[in-house]
C-alpha cells in the first residue's frame, strides 16, 4: 500500500541553523503525491500527524511564511524532523493518518479516546451436550450481555451505547419472549426451575417445561424484533393467540396475549415510527457536534432495529490547538470564504477515528456536512455503502434534534464541571502554598490501604492532573510479606515500590520528565494521620525525596466528613480548611477515589482467594478440558471446592489420584 517513508535521520546537528536547513531540504524534496506526514520535536515526541493530496504542496505551506505569534508558528518552531509515507489514494491516507493519530497521541491533533469496547446483546449458537443426560443446551440458546470481539458461532445485536441499554433490552426480551439468561453450567445442573420462571421471565427450558420447537419460535421472534420487524412479530403472535383460543387452549392463548401486551407497551414508548422506515434505514447513527470555550462534544445516538437505544457523549482533546492550526494552515478544502469550521473538523476527526476498524451502519445523520471522500473511505474500509444526511426530515429530524440537544447539554455540563474543578485546584494550591506555576500541570497522587481484618491487603494509587482524575494512570499494589493489618508496613511498601526507581533515576539525572508516570507529583496525599505521614516521611528521606510534598488526610472529630485536617511531613502545623472549603472538597474527592479503588481491588482479590480463584488452573494435570468438565459438573469453582474426592473422581477424565490432588489443593 505504501512506498518507503522519507525521513530525516535521528541525528540532530548541534547547530540549530544546520538542523533547520536540513529540515527545509527534506521539505523541498517531497513528492507531489498523496500521503501522510509526521512532525517531531527535539525530544522525539510527535507534534502533528496530517494527510495530503499533494505532500509537497501541503507540507511546504507550513514553512513558506512567517507564522510567528500563532499556534501554528509555535508548532513549526518546535519541528526538527519530519517523516512521510506516500500512499496510492486519499482513502489509504485517511486510514493511515487516523491509525497513527490513535497510536502516537500527537499534541496538535484532535484526539478522541480510543473506546471501541461497546457492549452487544448475544444469542448463543450451538453448544455441546452437557454429557450428563440432561436437556441438550444447543436446543435452547441463551440471551446474554457481551463485550468483546464478535464471532460467527453466535448472533450479536448492537452495538449499544452503554451497558444500561443492553440490560434494558434483555429485560424486555425476558418479559416478551421468556428466553433463558442463565450460564450453561447452571442450566446443565438445574433440577427445578429458578425464580425467573416463577416471575414469568423464563420458560424453564432447563427442566423441560417448554418444548424445543416453541422455544425456537420464541428465539426467532426475539431476533426479528431486535432487527426491527416488529409488525411481523406482532402479526405472528396474534395468529398464534387466535389459534390457541380456537382449540380452547386458553392458558396458552393468555401467555401469547401477555407477549403482545409487553411488546405493544415498548413500541408505544419508543419515539420511532418503524413503518415509515425502509429496512436499510433501521440501523442509523446520529452524530451531533458542538464547540464552545475551547472544548467540543460529539454526541453519538444509536438506532438499531428501529429502536432508539440512547446516546453517548465524547469529548476530544487538543481541540483549540488542532482547529487553530488547521485554520491557519493552507487547507486543501478551503474555499474563498475561509477554512473548514471547527465543528466540521471535530466531526470528521470523530468519524475517521471512531469507525476505522468498527462496524458502520449504512445511514449516518449529521449535524454538519462532511467531506464525501471521508465517508467513501470509511465505507470502503468497512465494506459498507455509507450514506449521510445533515438536513433530514420527519422522524430523522426528530432524532437529530435530540442528539443536538444532548450535545449542548453535555458540553454545558462539562464546562461547568471543569470551571468548578479549576477553582478547586486553585483553592488547593493557595491553601497549601504550593509552588506550581501552571495550574494545569498540578499532579496529585493519593495512596490508600484496604484489607479485611488483615486479609489480602491491597494498596491503591490514584492520580489527579489537569483538573481531573486520570484513571488510566491508576495503579494497585498487592501487599505481601507483612503482618496482616499492619497499615504502616503496607504504606512503607507501596511508597517504596512507587518511588524507588524514580528516585534513582532522578539521582542519576536520567528521569523521563516528559512522561507522567516518570515524574514526581507536586503533592502526595496519604489517607491517614500522623502515623502514616511519619512512615511516608521515613520512606522519602531514605529515597532522598522532598518530604514537603507529603500531606496526610486525618479524620476529624468523630470521623465526620468535612472535619478532616491536613497533616504535613515537614512539621508544619495541622491545617483545617473548613467544611465548605473548595480545597477540602478536592482533597476529599481524591481521597474517596483512592479508597474506592483500593477497596474494589481488595474485594476482587479476596473473592479470588476465598473461592479458589486461579488455584484450579495451577493444579498439575488439570488442563482446559478437565477444568471445563469440573466447572460444568459442579456449577463453578465454589461447587468444585465443596465436592468430595469421590464426586471429583466421578467426572470424566479425572482419576482417583488427580481427584485427591485437586481436593488437597482446594482445602
């Protein structure tokens, strides 16, 4: 697809003028072909990734005039190296550009978080017989929530905008079609129907309370409903109800009547007229964008099977830099009136980054018109003909107006929250007299310890930076080799593990200050009073780090929220900020997040230890097939743990000796 990249070598001359001359020579040698270009600074960081119909013309435009005092000038001044890749078509350039943007995270590009983990609703396909003489599972497909890569073994419906939308749909399918949702191991070992059967959310296939043919018909109707064929489903149900009534099967007719009622209620609640849509229009994505105050929001609403499933808001990074740069650069699509608007730039960036490698519906409704070439490229990559409208009518107009209103509300809320968070950051810096020249760079790391009476101690480290919690930088530490319940020893271990290598790098003058994980925070919070602060101080003194950054959050009188006091490692007096202090609100927010992250990790680890967790996998001679048979027979690890040696030996492939080994390992 691509020709070899042209690039300046990694060597950078000591003389800045020579480096600039070499860069300009590279620019002059570029071909007039379509391709992708990357700009790098002196530290090797990627500044910008762009595509061009004509590489020579596009890249040269950055260097042909004085850009001083502008955002593009600030970027161009930092460029010391460029790389280019020549491609055959603009579509190839688009795909490569957005793959590089997602991979390299350049500072001057509009960047959306790569969130492709959308949930699906899954109806399972063929399963193996349980082997125990029970009801064959392949005759009774299961309805399930699913997140991950799809395959051909099962049927998938979606994607859905969030987990709540999938769970709501599953509840509807349970009410209307009574499909099973239980795990296969549970299904294979039932001797009587569960509570879902009692409340008429399942037809009880596990114990033979529904015929395979009737269940298959319910599965077919559920699939048709999910695909949007609601009229066909309702007509079929009405015919079945009348047929049962004619032969005096009134109980069965009543069950079908209840199905019709459940579906009718849902269809009445939906803001969709399915009859007005063609089959091709029943899967639609609606995209609305709003830009304000240097921030942008793209609201994505999904319609699947003619049902409006809800929406999700996305907030890209680097909007100000990227839109200003594109506005000041020579834009190949700009007309006499000027460059492409920021809204269009943001929307096009979202479409390119979101749908590359993702399923694309055949119809998009857009708040702004975008480049048709972009839609063609996305459609070619997905193997789908993509159509787009930005001035729809009737039902599509209603959908788009809803999405636009959602984008406006989400962006207003974000700006309000960010303003509040910025004020909290400012209040904290002022209250603690921190030496932070730029509020946006303030980095706070907070530590907490969690255990249950000394069992499975877990420590957490959460990060607050740029006025927000940065959960991609959170870390958990499994604490080992201490006396259970010794929080001081746990704090010593986690602080040593977090900062020892960093302290060594700083001492040797080789710290990677450009990477968040490899720079010291401005403030280290520990959840605890004088004892925990003293322990933290000892660790920092041993590592040669500044103890003034350590602050303990001590519970107030009666451990009441709002009465916390701040304890310092450098012997300053305690500080009480006041229950309505913005600084205390921020400290409490960070401290509570550290506590939440620690306790969820501790509970997960504790559950793993108590139920045997991975111990079954660690037993010699128990491979995947034998492990699957054990879990299927006993309904899970807990059931295997509770089984006797004789019961274990009764499982196919498990010898008496292996059964004894399994029993010993789990007890």
